[in-house]
C-alpha cells in the first residue's frame, strides 16, 4: 500500500483508506509521474532516447480517431469553452490526452480520483518539425460555472516542447489539483496547445510559480493574456474534460 504521501492531498495515508474509490491501482502510476508533472527525468530521458511516443511507451491503448475541425468547433461552442476563454479562432486539431482508460474526446467525463493526478499521455500528431510548443491546462469553473469569480485556475504549464516530445518540455508550473478552489458541481478542464514563434526555445518569465506553487498565483489566471505575453497566438490544438467535484474534495481542501 502507498506510504509516500501522494494519495490524499499531500498527507501520509494508505491507498485503501478512501472508501468507494479505487486508489490502490493508481498509486504506482501516481508515484511515477508526480516528480515531474508528467514523468520523472529518467523516464523522460529513456523515452527521448528511444524516440517513442507517450502512447507507445505506456501502452494505454489506442486513442480514439481525431475529430474534424468542424466537430471540434461545434464542441467548443456547445460547451462554451472558447466563449469563456476569450479566443476567437478555433483550432483545427484535437490534442490527444488520456487518463488511464479515459481518452479525452472533447467532453469526456473523468472521475475526480483520476483528475487529481497528471494525465498518462499527451500527443500531438500535427507538429511541425523543429517547432516548439507550449501547453496550458486550466480549470474554467472556479469556484463554480455559475459564479466563476476566480476564473481560471492554472493546473499546469509546459513550455518549449520540441515537436511532439512532451516529456522534453520545460515544466513551468507543475500539475496541481487538490488545492484548486473548486466548489461542488461539474467542472470543465481544458488543454490548450500553442505553437511558439521561431524554431528555438523562448524564455518564459514565470519564476514566481516555479519557486513556490501558491494557490492565489494559480487562480484568476488568463490564458489569453499568457498567450499574448509570449506571442503564442491562438491554440493550434485543444481538448477538455468534465469532472464532478463532490463533498469529499471540499472537505480535503
């Protein structure tokens, strides 16, 4: 059983201590990915050296077929994703993201016990050779969709991603979930991929969040201001999921 203190809001506990939640099967994976935000450095180096994708290495199954640009736009409009983010130009591509057996398909329901840990794999098949990318993971409904007074919450930021090698990214903001000030209800979490200008990595001025991950610096985050600051333009790929926050999450927070 897990004794590493990662399972429940950073407290030392056992994986079997949470009733009605399958914590135990998640522990080994969570320990693997906790140290980097996606994967630890050794795993990162191995995958980069072998030249395989996240899905090839982890073997979590084949992701679903990518939706058309029209279907992507329809989903973003239906769930008011771009309306609440502030972007205008819709992306043509879908970012492949999976949490265990849950391959995100623009609105997949992900259980809260999986949402608290980083995704197993992220893949972008339409990358430009020699290009670099940035990834934002933001929660829109903070504290609720009806009253999003602290929109948005920045769950994670990766930058200078070379081509499709997400494991070689610069981790600006490590994946964090348990301290997000969500209230009870259904919440939208969005993955936004941007293409950086030029062929070389760029310098990101995000040192305050790198030194310490303070909740107030993650809340009230504007993805559109971030992308404007670094001349990232509109997202080139997107995906999102829904998760239900219940009383257990609120009590732990």
